């Protein structure tokens, strides 16, 4: 997945995203491939000098944030995974309890165990999470927990080595959250800090907004309902992203989900 340019978001970004929402509402139930096609079609109406900054996969910038903040939702129809646009939430309507959402979210290790094992494929390219998710050649003699591919192609099967077994990471057609779970698992295995929590201000921040599991990021937004109306949460920020009014009990849930070392708690 390509990384965002610094001149986004802009007025055109939100304009395109609004058009995407309108199309999704008209189509009712759509597949991931339909979303990909729609995003590319919408960008065709803009100069190439502008649309080029969305990269080869504009759906990650335009659609994924809508899934994270609850404007769109994953759905099932005839055993097929798809997506729907939800009605706009009225100010008077009650939202889901964010603590309850976190409390019911499984820990990362349990989610990984649900990925199918695949020991027959040789892992030849490793994903560098710190370098635009690029894949570099490596030798299985140096195999460690991480994300891999047997070949350096965009649509090649992607696997997670969890320290014991190779597991297939489901694609977006089957599970749009699988790659997020795998990335968080790889980071947590190295005791990498995902969050910073400030007790006094109740503000929680993360540099990994676009890697968090969808329901986790949605729960964090719901701690302050005004964040649902904030257009900046309709954009996949790669910089430090704050969430406001986060209950201290959420820290315990995040530690349960990601591990004890995932969060730094500050008294300021």
C-alpha cells in the first residue's frame, strides 16, 4: 500500500469521498473490487497531476477511513463479504458504548490463531513496516516474526510468520481487518509502543491510525461523539492521531488486546 502525500486532505479529497458515499448508498451492497473500481472512476474526473497522489490503490485513502469511523460497515450477503453505507447518525441518537466494543474485541494472538496455516510456501520477500510496506528479498535462515510473500508481486499471497507457523493473511475480499491484525501482531512481538495515554487530559494518541483493527479505531473515536463529525477522521492520517475523552479503563482493554507494552501512560 502506498503512503499518503502531505498535501492531502484538501477540498477535492472530501468532495470525492462524498461522491463515493453517495454511490455506495445507491448500490446498497458492494464488494471490495467494486469499491476499487468506483474510487478509480471518480478520480478519472480530475487532472492526472492531482489524482496521481492517490497512488495505485486510492481505496485505502478514500474508503478505509469511512469503515473505521462507522460511515460504512462490513456486511454479509449470500455468504459473501461486502460493504454498505450506513444512514447518517442523528445528534440525538445513542452511539455504541466504546468500552463495551473494546471489551468484546479479541486479543491479537487469538485473532492470529484463526489464520489458516500454510507451510508449503517458501517465504522470499519480507515486508518492511517502516518503509512504505515495501518487500525486500531475504533468506528463510533469518526468519523472524513478520509479514512475507513468496514473490514480489502486489497480488501475491501474503503470509504471517507468527514465530512458529506460517499463516495466510486473508485478503480484503474476505477480511478487511486481517492485514491490520497481522501488522499489529508483528509490531507487538517486538514490544513496539502503539499508543500514548495522558491521564489528566484523557487524550490517547497513536502513530499507527491506519494499522489499528477497524473496531478498535472506531471505539476510540466514539469516546468523544464530536469526533464523528470531524472531517479529519474521514482521512487516513499517517501522523500522530489523537483521540479525546478516552476513559482510563480503555488502557486496560488495549493492554489486553495488544499486550502490556503497547501503551505508555503519562500523568500529564
